[in-house]
C-alpha cells in the first residue's frame, strides 16, 4: 500500500476503533460517504458496523 491508500486505511481503522464514541450524525455522514458508489457492499458494511458496535443500531421507533 502506498501514500494516500495507506493513510486512508489507517484512518478507516481509527474510525472503526472510535465508532461508538462518535455522534450519530458523524457516523451517518462517514457511512454515507464511504458507501457512495458502493451500493452492492452497503448492507454488508452496515451489518459489520451493527454487529461490532451496538450503539450503531437504529433506535426503536415510538409506536
């Protein structure tokens, strides 16, 4: 890995490490930005985040 790709990987790992500490709007913005142009991987990535970070789960909707 070279240059920008290496730093992008490091930043991505750091974001995953602190995901639970991020405000929800930042989580959504990062997820949407990361998934731009990657529709086929969207559900798989969402599951990874939900499974590894319980705070990522969507809040229960009031009935």
